[in-house]
């Protein structure tokens, strides 16, 4: 009868913990996606509304606006970048529709980014706006709003 070495036993326990942790993280993101796809009281899910705002405002985007949006989502890890870009673009589209805008301006992009992102991302936004020499003082009411 052979016995397992202590090192191999620790490897198996560590590997098991790693697999359970990774499955838990994956399950968390899958559950969040599932909740976003559930219909709300109006019969549409968050994802349906996101697609609606993107489709309705697709023609309002300029090349400069798309470039700025891509620059703003650049720090997001590649795996999540497309999801972040779509959710931010949808929020920008929603604001543009509410304001009846004829084109997506830098002002709308910054407002939408602030509303769509967590407060911890706003420091990076301010630094990026400073680099591009865009005055961000008119957005301070949005930056300081409790989300």
C-alpha cells in the first residue's frame, strides 16, 4: 500500500481551491449577465434597452466621438472592453436621446462616461481630459454626485 506524499496532497488541495475559486468567479459574472437579461416591468431587459439606445443613436456618432470613446475604454482589460464600450455607448445614447441631440458631442460622451462608470474610474477620466486639454470643471457636478 503506497501513501501520497505531502507535496502531492498539498498540490491537489491547492488545485481544488483554485478550480472552485475560478468557477465561483465565472458563475458570478454569468449570474450578473443573467440578471441583466431578465425583463423588467416594461417588458424589456437592461440588455434590450442597451441595444435600443445604441441602435437609435448609431448615426449620431462622429469619428472623433468614437475615437474618444475607444480612448476612454482603453484601460479596461481586453476581455471586458467590448462590454464596457457597449454599456457606456448605450448610456451616452440614452442621454443624447433625452437631450434630443443631433450629434454625439464630447460633452455627451463625458457625461455618459461619468454616469455609466463607477466613481473609481473618474480619476482616470480627469487625467485623460487634462491630457487632451478639455476643461472638465463643468462636469464636476456629475463627478461629485453620489452614485
